[in-house]
C-alpha cells in the first residue's frame, strides 16, 4: 500500500528537472557532460588489460578512471590498492586530517525516502539555539579538534541562512576550519556564509541517475535535480575555498554514480583550478522511522550491491584519477575498514561523531533524533591513537590565516 501511495505521489508532483521560484540558474555545460557520460558508461566493456594500462599511466584519463571502476579491476584490487597507497603517500605523506560533524537542526521540508530526517518521519525534532551551539562547539573543541562540519536538515523555515551564518560565526571562534553540509543555496547566500566564516561546502548529489533521483525525492526543494547538481559551482562563485562531492552509494548503479561523481569533480577542478576539491564516500545506512502510533522500526532502501571491497575500489579509483583531491571516510563504515583505508586512499577521518542534535555537551539537556545509524562510535582520542599505531600522523589543521 505504501509503495502504491508513493507511486501515485510521484505522478502528481512537478518534474524534478524544473527549477522552483527563487532558485538561481547558472550557465554551465558541466551538467550535460556529466549526465550524458554517466548514461553512456558501460563498466562491463573494460578488460583487465585496460585496468593495467590505467595503472601504468602517468596522467590518467577519463577512460582510465572508467576502467579502474569496472568489474575487471576487482581481481586486480591488490595492485590497484598498492598504486593508490603510493599516490596518497606521494601527495599527502603520512598525514590524515581529523574533524567531526555537528548537527545543529534536524527539521526538514524534503521527502527523501532513505533519510531519517525526512519530513514525514515522526522523529523528535529540535534545533540548537545560539547558547546551545556555543556549548556544543566548546565541548568539541576541548577534544583537540580544530575542524568542524556544520549540518542541518534541509529546512529554510527552521534553519535559514542567517541562522547558519550565526553557527559559522560561533564555529570560527572555536575552530580553524569550518565546513558546511546544508541545503543547496544561491551564490550570494554562499558568499554571505563565507563572510561569516565558512571555508568549504559538501553536497551529496545522492544519485546522478536522474530518473532514480525523481523516484527517491518526493517533495521539497531537494526534489530539483539540476539545482542540487550545480550547488558546488554556485558555492565557488560565492567565494568558498573548497567543495566536496559525493554520491550516496547504493541508491542506484554504484559504478555509474561513482563515475559521475569523479567526472563532476574533475570538470569543476578544470573550470576552477584554484578550488580545493575533495570526495566523500558514503554508503546507505539503516534509518529509524516512527509510525503514527510511535512505534520504531529500522528500515533501509535496498542497496545496489556495493560492499566494502567495491567501496575500496571506488576510493582507490578516485585517488588515482585525481591524486590531489582530499577524501573522507565516513563513520557509516566499520572502524576496522576505516583504519584500513586511511593512508591508502582516504586522507580525512571523522571522530566523536553523533548524527543527532545536542549530543556533545552535557549542558545541552534536550536532544534531537539521529539522521542514520553510525558504525564507528570511537571518540577523538581513540581514533587519534589508532592512526598513530598505524604509523600515520593525525593532523588537526594545516591552514594558516594571515
């Protein structure tokens, strides 16, 4: 019955390709190039020889990247991983950057069926006020972290640009690096947040499969596929120093989505050579939903065959295609896997993570529910020690303001 209701809703909704009022439209050919290339990408046509050629290449082409993402690369994963580790060491040495996210609001106006924050889920909603943000950020700063990623649910009504700007101002007093993972904005709004203290913007496109995107996003501004796609470019136009790219692996064909993510970042880097580019590599995680009677159940959207081995392949392919790009490994993954990939392909790791609201300071009494379940609950000291044990150098910040 629920599936029938979703299908009916899908038919009644406006097209997910049409902009809504107030959404900035920019002139860029990157959208057409990426979406067209994704549709044309046939991973099965690549051979092991194509993969070996890609490993031998000095400057890897788009075709090399396509081969490294193909099923033909899986039997050669040991060679691929060794090459990726060499490239990571060449570009980043033994450095691994540490940070944590802070969720300041879980109100959301979107209906994304795979997300615990979606507007029809009966979770406990809350947002931090200015005093609570101060307490939460001070508690995080006491752990020694110098970088923070500010997140909200996607609700302009509850978390407007000025509210997020206040969070950036508070964060700048406690941290040297401030990132944002919030709803997509227009370039003038990104400019305002950059002036408030934000350094970079992360946007998950979720999936680059336009048809599947429309099926998964059944309401709210997030439904507009091209507006979300162009968010990183608008952020750079607004003065942000860096932008991060990701597909939520498992929502559609993961190889095609990883290919599109890499191309999106590649074309942005060529157009904006000064931009600091990075990748996130999240996989689907279960979410908690609450029925009208208040009963909890754990649900997840069916994933598309992306296991840890495939995730490692994607991360290594990103590293070999764009050697200078940063790369984050999420707490969606097991601690053992995260420890395995840092220094090999990943260059950034989160610690002390909560996806709920008000979970860092004991002085904040009320708490809001989580967006999704994490798999690695280690605190900052534990992750720091794990990195040192592997011969890696934890780095809290490498950016100096003058």
